[in-house]
C-alpha cells in the first residue's frame, strides 16, 4: 500500500445508506467494484473514492500477504475480546448461581460488544481496505474456484466475507436484544411435572421432576420407551401421552400462564378449562426477531432477506436445496420400512410421539436409573466432568498429548438451560461446555447431553488451536459441528469407564436410529423454514395470526409425510421445538448434521484401529471453514447426500436375517 493506515482511537459513527452514489467505472478490479457499492457520501467524494482505491490497493503479492496477516491478527483480537466480554456478561443468565440473575443482568444480556464494529470499521476505512484487497466471492464461485485454491487462498477468500453489508449499530443492537429476550424466555420455560394431573386426578411424576421445554420433555418421552414388563410399559405410555398433550398445549398456546416455571400450580393438561392461558408470547418473540430482520434487510442489497442471508451466506446451501433434500428422505419408501420395524417392536400401532422412538439405541435395553446412578457417581459436579475429559479423548483414540492439549482448552460449566457449547473465537480463549447438573449429580440424560456438547467443543478446539490460518477457523456451518457432536453422543455408553469402544455404523439398529432421527428433525425443519417464508409474505402479521399460520403449516407437513406413518390427522407436534423461538432458522442444521454424520461414520468405519479413527477425525476437523460441498469432498470424497443412508436402510430392511 502507498499509505500507512492509521486507525483512529475515537471512531465516528456513519449514517449508512443502502445505495452508493459512487461510480467505479475507472476501476476493473472486483475489490474496487465492491467498495463502490458500499461507499456513501459520508465516506467521501467521487475523487476521494478514486484516490482511496489508488492509495490502498496492494501493489504486490508479498504486500497482500503482509496485509492479510495483519488483518488476521486484528480480527482475531477483536472477535476474541468481544466474545470474552459477552461470556462474562451472560454468565448470570446462562449459568447456575446462588443468587440467580438480577435485573441488570437481564438488561446486559442483550448487549452486543460488536454492535458498532461494522460502523467503526467503515468509519476508519479498515473495512474498505479489507474489501479492496480481499473481495467477496459468491457461493457458486467458492465451490468452483475452491477446487484449485490453496489453503492461503481459501483463507483470503474467507476474509472477503467479513464486510459484505453496512448494517447500522442501532439495528445490530436491536437484533441482539430481541434474540437475548427470546433466549431468556426459553431458558425459564420449565414444566413442573409433579403438578400435572390425569383426567381422574392422579399424579404421574414425583414433585422434584422439572423439565425444560422442549428438550427435557422430549428426552423424558424418549426414556419412557424402556420397560421391563407390561405393567410398566402401560404406565410409561400414560406418561408419554401426558407429555404429548403438554407439548400440544405449548404449541397452540393453550397452556395456563401460571403453569410455566411455577412449582405451586397444579393443572390438568387434558382439560380445556385452563383459566388464563399464556398470551401468544411464543409467537410474539418470533415476530420481535422478524421485525429486527426487516430493519436489517434494507442494508443488505446482495441478500435483502434474512432467509437468503441465513442459508446462502450462513449455511452456504440454499433453502430450496435443503427443502428438496429433506422432502426426499421424509417421503421415501424407507420411512415405511423402518416404521414397520418400530411397530413390530412396540407391538402396537404407532402414535405421533413415536417420532421420538428411542428403542434402536444400545441404551434402550438398559436401565436408565442404573445409568444415572453410575453417572452421578462419576460426575457430581462440572469439575468432575472436566477432570475426566482427557480420559474420554484417549478412550476415543486420541494420543495422550493431543488429549491433554484439547481438554486444556475446554471449560465445563453448569447451565441454567438444557446445555450448549460456546465456541472460542481466538487462541487465547477456551471453548465452553455448558450442561445441566442437579445437586444430586449428573444424571444419564445430562451425561448424554454433556457428551454431545463435548463433541462440539472438541471440534471447536481442533479448528481453532490446530488450524493453519485463523481466517479458516471453524466449520462450513453449524451442521458440521452438529455432526461432530452426534459422533460423540452416538458413543456415550462406550465412553463410560471400562466400556469397549466399537463402531456403531456396523450395528443395524444404530443405522436405523440415525435414519429415524433424520425423519423426525427434517419434518420440524420443514415447518421452521415454511414459517419464515410465511412471515416474509406477511410482514405485518400479529402474534395470533402467526400462531394460526404455524399450526396450519405444521398440520400440512404432518398430513403429507407423517400421518401415513404415525397417524392422527392435523397433528401439530412438529411445531414444538424451542429453537423456533430462540434460534431462528437453526433447525435445518440438525438434519444436515445427521446427513454429514452418517457420511463421516461410513468413512471412519474404514479405520482399522481406534488411533486411526482419532487421527482421521482430527484431519477432517482441521479442514476449517471451506464451503459445505468442498469440505465434504475433501473429508469423505463426496458432497452432502442422503443416498448413503437410504441405501443402507434399504439393505437392512430387505435382509431376511433381520430380527
């Protein structure tokens, strides 16, 4: 560069305009064209723009590499520092503590340290310098050019993804606030199961059973497939029917307002006499997020719709492609084949909640109370799980040195919610594993979730601390970290002390379990995507109207793909996931993650030893943030596809020796 860039200590705010008054006709470079598209009158005149391009365009490859390294260092420090502040501010609302969150904590939970970052970087021209020398490439271009790019060229292309829009700070702040409000709403959506009563007034659960919607309700329902005799099986089915009714009440907002997070309110889910129901809070939270997206849209000329930004720029697979992929599986003949196996094992017709049938898993034949007794002894608190992480890694096949290094960069913390993994955004920060740990210790459900989140954290450490370029840190999208989490969660029983590691892909039931999980979550994802299409078609909708539309969408998807298998016309169960409220358009990452996981499982099954398995896992998860298609090709040799699991299920269900 001809001039040395000076970053101002006090950076002024910029009033952004979606349209640029600047002409870039004199310049042919991609970077100059993209700078012109985002340059405003507040940034300078036409002459100042032209001078800027001349002054700050790198004149050689070595100068460009030097700029790339400097910017990488800057961005890592900024992102890492902001994230560390966010973690501390959210600690009272996300982690368990004696006092519980106070009013200032709730207020600060919506604060975003990076809300002004984009404004500031455009104001001091650093954003323009980045765009000028590291321009943005479209998804199609990345998939095509990425075939021949070096690792450094990929990293430079990812730098070009940082500044593609100019969203004002106040718009970013509003989005952060409504997202935090939705998260806080869901984090406290507890159902006290001991307060539920059957139609004849019986209590089915102990008073201390508290389940968070939807996660814990679903997991409790899954656990109830375990039964040793006809009597317990009937009792468990009664509980499942009760949970199913509670879920319906939540989705349709016909749940008593006092029943939510209230240890003192007794209610009858089967009765329509519920008193004052929860107002359409669930759907109002979704609309709050939608309105924040609408405000953001006008500043995103290349993708003026949150749906497009989420899928084409975030997931990097179009919504239409995912929709088609999901419908191909949920409408496949293999669904009926697997349903027939479940029907035979349950010895009854299927019910809607059998979408969560859990009998294929190895633990289905085990006593969960006995498993919980074992996990409580192993992990009385978060520190105990953290201390055991090196063993978990070495049992998976990692060399001791790698296991210690990975575990050293993971912190385990007790969560107020169901649990999650918080990634590290720089190499001076730890990945954070959050899971619910009652005072009595970590029960089996908590352990299962903790192993899932541990899979996230292992991936996050590998593609941050073991990566070659900071700008390639991470994975293509969240589905790919979900795939890692599923790989670990799939082996939770094998990771208990004294257990033998195996390869679940060779177990027919494990294949059927993965397929049935895809079938379940793909339907939920189809509802989520269709709901957001409806929101954009009805931007002035009320919460009541959104509720009615969501119920209609859920019914349509159910009637088309699930009623022929599970029965019950107009079932609304597919609308129950809490992600629809606090994680807009995140759900499709789960089925995509299952698809990726299965392809990884088939690939990793070729490893001859557990050490080979761990080494190949490390190689794959050090590929970093390529596009989803390119990552999969480099990882297993083919793009994301449902064909491998369809073939496997077809073969298994057709085998005459199948029991």
